[in-house]
C-alpha cells in the first residue's frame, strides 16, 4: 500500500522549496530595480496587438 503521508510530505516540501525560490528571485529583482540608476530605465514601445487584448 502506498505511503500517502510520505507522498504528501514529499510534495509539500518540494512546493515549499519552489515558493521560496520564487520569493528569493522576486526579492533579487526588486533590489536590482531599487538600486538601478534612472538612466537605465526606458519605456518599451507598445504593439497594436497588446492594445486589442
């Protein structure tokens, strides 16, 4: 019989690791944004397709 508790805990741990990885990446990007000089910031041109959606 499968050990459902161990299966659940394995999936839970992997999910927790994935969430923590995403949080760390977001925080890194936020730090990069805050510390960036304003000279590097520029608006991207809009495309006609984006306005239709």
